C-alpha cells in the first residue's frame, strides 16, 4: 500500500474540480456575497454528488445533503435562494474547466488506432414543468409543453464527455455543431440521421476530420467509382443510381464512391451549389436480405467495408451514457418550475457525469486486463457510493482508501465470459 493510495480518489476529483478554481470562479461571478454564511465549495459538491442519492431527487434532500456535510444549517428559503442564475453560471464554468482538464483519451488499437479519437455525437431530451415553456419550449405541446435538450460529444474509447451544450427541445440536433472547427481533426465522428447534413459532412472533411453515419432510405446518388472489383459476371454499378443497383445485388457488401450536390451556406446574399464525392458502403442483412447504407469519408484502405457496421455500432455508447445519467443520475428529475434552479441541477448532473467518468477511468486503470467495468454497472455503483464520495472530497482521508478498495472490488463485471462492450475494449476486435 502506497501513501498515494490513501488519497487517490480525492486527488483525482481535486484535479477535476479544484477547490481554488471553485472559490475563484465563485468570486468572479459574485455567487456568494457573504462567505461565512455558505461554503460554496461544499455547496457545489453537495449538488453534484447529492444528485445521485436515493431513488428520487428533491430540493429538500439536496439541502439536507449540504447541511449534513457542510456542518451548519440552512433554512429552505436560504437554500433555494442560492440556486440562482449566478450559481448556474458557476456550475457551467466548472463543467467547461473539467472538460478542458480531462486527460487525453485512451488510444484505440487495431485499425481504429489510426484516429486520434472516436467520438459519438447525440442528444437527449429532458422533460420540464409546463411553466418553463417560455424558456425551454417543447416539441410535443399536447403532452410536454417544456423540454430541454442536452447535446453531447463523447469519446467512445475513453467513455468520457468531450463537449456539452444545453438548448431547448426545438433546437435541431445538428445546430450546436454546425460550426465544427479544428477540434475534429484526426477524429472519427459517429452520429445518427439527426445529423444527416451534407454541409456538416463537408465541414468535418474540410477541418481534417472523419465521419461515419447511416444514409437515409431515400438517398439515391449516382455511383461514380467502385472501391472493389468483383470476379465473374458482377453487376456493373458505375454510372447507375444507387436504388437501381441494390435490388440486383447478391454480394455481402457494396463499396463505392457517390456524387452528391447540396446548397452551401448563404454568403453575402448568395448561395452556391457544391458537389462532393463521398464513400458509400452498403451492408447486406442476412435475415432480411436488405442493405443498410452508410456514408463516410474514410477510405476503403483505412477502414474496410467488413468493419463499417461494427464501427458504427460503437455510437450506441453515448446512448448508454444518457441512460446512465437518467437511470442512476436522476437527470430526468428536475423538481422545480424556476429556470435558474433547473439549470443549476442540469449542470450539476453534467458535472457529476464528468466526476463519474474520472473515477471510472481510475478504476479501469487499476483493474486487471481480463476484467471489464461496464458503464451501466459503474453508474449504479457510483450513485450508491455518492455519500461516501462526498465525505472524501470534503476532507475525510480515512474513507478514501476504504472506498477505493470497495470500488475496485465491486466495479468489475463478475461474469468474466460476458461479451466485451465498447468502453471496456471492443466490438469485433476493432478497439481492444
């Protein structure tokens, strides 16, 4: 046992949410006018980890969590007053700091090791009280007049959040990522049809990034080249429309280049039409005989057609992350009609997710290579350990080592023969 083991958890969380940063940002944003009345550091952690406690979340439970750990009482009105726009801004600032301080993602191996990272992009909807419809207008006004949408970019290899945006439900999935920049360089982005925009594909490619997504069922481009030549009397596909070719095929994969045209963004009152060539891979479903089509700018040499479907399947890791945030992190429980309170709770939930991912990484690093630490199993354990984590981060050194031992013992999947999932080492040997 090393001395560092006694403070491993506190050291890891202290790097994600340093006390000096919390107090400095709280001062800059004027969150606490009277420092002696409220300990802002304890308040931030109580909201972040108190988020996880119990089967349901209430403001009363969060207040009690704070008063127990801070060591002084705070009446309900005083606590509610602290959940202000300034505190929401502080929590949002801390989320941004934590994302920037995150260590470099684990490197994929195998064919996917050529990419800097594999990023899954998606969003999830959080229902709110109807009185918040002015701030967060929902799409389903008959059943839910108010709803927020949390947009996230997640590293599939590392299991960590990379970028986060919060909007109303009516905001398109693609809107927060329209202006992609150099952050996509060398990275492979995986996303569903909600992000199906040729302009987005073009921007990712122009910034040195890569993408892989499903094609719409009505996508019918002209095939301009084939990436593989077949023996015998194979169907000649060059120069034909995709939907004319697919019904005649018997092969397992179709790997071709297709030409698409789309409207560029308006510039100085004019809108030009652009033409690009992208790669299309159609994979035959053995059960139905139908083809699933994918669009990408990754070359056939870099990612063979046989690996396309397994690679795209990694996108589901962001869906699992959202499920963990709602099932174990209570993201879907926002018990307030006030915009400021709801935003405090949402950003505290995101911060809790970053904290959870940090500890997940710490535990995986100390877990033998033949054991897996599934994300959903970890999320449940993290939630059940939140109170002990809060004691550790607020100064209980004796609890640190005992809790680390508990996490290392309980986190690994007891079924050693269970099929490996993405974050722990993955899919058809593409990431492992």
